[in-house]
C-alpha cells in the first residue's frame, strides 16, 4: 500500500529534516519577537525633543557670596553656589578627612573659579532635592532620608552613596556659564 | 468548578444556553451551590469585601479618567477642576482616593487571616502565590495612581520609588541610571513619566481583575480553608455558599462600607497629606516626605538599612518573604489555634509590622526613648526611630526565616480536631487525635 511505503520512508529520513524545520522556525520566530519587542521597549527612552534640551546658558552675576541659584537643566535642579571664603576654607580643610566618595575641594570646581560650586541638585540616594545651607557641614541636607553634604557637595553622612554629581559646564564669560 | 454540578436549567432559554455557553452553570457552581466550610468566621468575609473594593476603584477610576488630563502642566489643575467644577466630582474622587486606602486595609486583614490560619499551606500554595501577585499589582497601581494628581508628594513619591532602581549602579555602574532614564523617559520625573504612569494605572486594575479570576479558580479547587484548619471530610462539614455566605459577606460588606463612607464624607483628607495640595515643583522637595500609610512599613525597612542597595533589597525582600512563606513554614498544623507558641510569635509579628509602619511616618532621627541631652543643642538624644526600625525589621525577617521554619520542628502543638464539626459536637473531644497525626494524608 502506498501509505505504508510513505510512512516507512519518513521514518528513515524525515525526523532530522523535521527537527531542522522546527528549530529554524523557532529561531526565526525568536528573532522576529525580539525585533518587534525592541521598538516597544525603546519607545520609553527619552524622545528626540527631550534629548534636544541638553544645554542651557545662565547669567550668574547676581548671585552674591553665600547665595545659591537653582536652575533647571534637563528637568533637574542644578545648584550654582557662590561660596564664601569661609566655606571654601572649611571644605579644603576636610580634603583628607575620611569620606565615602573621597574628592578634593579643587576637583569639585573649575581652576580659578573656586568660589563657584556647580552641582546637580539631586541627592544620590533616592533623588530628592537637598536643602541649602543646612546639615552639620553647612552644605546641604536631604530631607528625605537624611543625607548630609558639605560645602563642596561631598557626601559626609547618611545613606547617599556618592557626592552630588557635577554637570559638564564651562564659563563662557566672567559671569556667564553654559551647562551641558 | 470541582465536583459534580447540581445546576438544572429551568427555562427553555437556559437549556439552550447551557449546551452552548454554560455560563449560568459556572455562576451557579461558583457562587450559589459551592460547598463552603460551615465554620468560617468574619475574617473570611474580606475576600468579598476586596472584590467590592476592586469594582469601586474601577468604576470611579474610569469616571475620573473622563475628566483628568495626564499632562505635567495641566494635571494638577484638572484634579482641582474635578474637585470644584465637575458635577459630583469631589465625591467620586474622594471615593477613589479613600477607596485605595480601604482596599489596602482590607487586603492587610485578608493577608493576616491567611497567615494566622495557615491558608498558604498545601494544597493552597498557588492560591497564596496568586494573592501575592495581586498584592504586588495593587502596590504598583496605587503608587502610579498617587503620582497622577501631580502634587509635591506625588512628584517626590515618584522620584524616590523610581530612584530605587538606581541602586543597581552599585552593582554595575551605569545600569541603574539606564533603568531610571528608561522608566522616566527623560533625565528626571517629568511629563513623559506622568503619561506612562496614567496609561499603566488604567491598565493594571484590569490585570488585577484577571488574576483575581485565577485566585478564585485556585480557591475553588481545594475549597476554603477554615478556622480549625482541617480539611473538609464530609458533606456535613459544609453549607452551600448561597444563602449562608452571600448573606454573611453582604452584612460584612455593608459594615465595611460604613467605615468607607465615614472617611469619604467626614474625613476625606485624613489619610492624605497637605503637601499634595501644592503643585509638583522639581526644584524643591518638601521638608518631610512620607509615602501613603499602606507603604510605611516597607519605607521604614528601606530607611533602616544604612546601605542604599541593601536597603532596596531589604524592602523588596520583605515582600519576597510572603512569596516564599509556603515553603518556609514547616509545621503541618494549619491553624494557629492549635499552635500555642507560634500564635504569640504571630501577634508579635503583627505588632512589629504596625511598629514599622509607625516608624515609617516619623523622621529617622526622632528620639523614641530619650536617654541624654545633646551638649550643644540641648536636644534629647537616645534610642531613635531608625534604631527601632532596625530591631523591628530584624524581627520581621526572623519571623519568616527563623521562627516559622524552626517552630514547625520544635513546637508541641495542641490536639487538632479530626473534623470541622468535632469541636462543636457533644463529646467531640473524644475523637481528637494529636496534632502531628491528625491528618497524615497531608504533606505539610
């Protein structure tokens, strides 16, 4: 009978061919699923217009010593702090104190512009905005979980793992700064 | 869904429908004729209460979505518009906002019921796990819903919770930042974040409804656990769900709705926070931020750990304990009525969880037990909230990881009745067997 002959033949040869077809189909399917999934995952990343807001220019001439200006950059606050000589001295004195994220005061500012400390005003613990001029070191105190930063924005106490982040910036004039 | 259906179609239409889509049969078997242990107490009514809560949240939520605008510039004002201008908007929003609290109140009672009476033990592990999944989905939904009014608490709640993922920077630098940027759709919580949270806040309740369907399915295979904790042995141990438990549940639901209404109409902002009446400001954090009350115990655990990554792991670990529970509790006796030692550890566990909740609402450096005085400021010093949180958090984990595994092996349990009916029958005590051998057919 024709059927019997056919069945017999497939036993001899087809299992491997059939396995190949199964594996090839599944592999192609997996690649297809991944190719379709990626756009749906990546759409959640920052959009082109969000990325375009990458740099701002700010006049800081009106910030008196001892004051802080808060500017919004990429949706986040940036602290522009005009430090007093006493604040700078207190910070430099602690350069070799034990710290979680050791950094010298000089590494936190631009050369010759030691009085201007420019940091991203977002606590490195869980993202709250630390309060100006409070806490044990006169720098910042984060109200959410009690992280304490000194006048160089270095983490000194509390749960935050790192110093306040430095944005990339440059002085474009004596009182003009470009952030981003 | 288990056993033989006793449904008999009465009308011609029901007979016609029954051979095409036996949906009336399913409803009859599930909610009318379902054999239910006859000794369920009021702690068992919270399942029905939770179903009502879910329906209330979905109905009020869909209505609110008709008036709400998910845009960073407009959201706050659209909520004010709902409160002031939309007909009955204030009531619908207060029902939805307080409904979330009522939902969590009921789910905590429901979970505690399961913990006390051993409802997570074989053969109900899947039922329990599905409940844990519902609880996780509820937390995600509540969190994203709280962000939508776009007040200060909304905003910084979103900031803190999404920043939990930045802890992965401590494992592989950059990974945590990549995750938070992806979650936010930007470099900070902003309009893109609000939009996606609104979309997901709308979706998740329907996913909860789906898992609730599975939860009820998984309930109806082994049937209800009961306060005695022994299996149903005969038909005499059960009563039909209707009218016995439809009426009992309905009564409990009405009492619960009284409490619900009291909050909605007499203290609608009692569980909220004044700072959320201030529009979100990315440049200034309120001086004291706290999550909603139902997250406070986990928040206290997060703050109790001085390391960021470990704090986050501790917080998620506290929930993971619930998932692992069926395999951590080694005792073969379900109900703590017959576990004289375990029940005290259980009550201590409830107290510790409530204590953690209290700690979560306080500032970490607040002094609980004053011992001395600060030499400079004169402020009291001593045992602080964060220290108390540590003690309580250690007990929270020890309950799951040490107490329950060890007690199952060490504890001398009381004699467990042979059947549900035994304790209430005359001379019932004569039929009792010792706890360890009461139901040798059960495997723990």
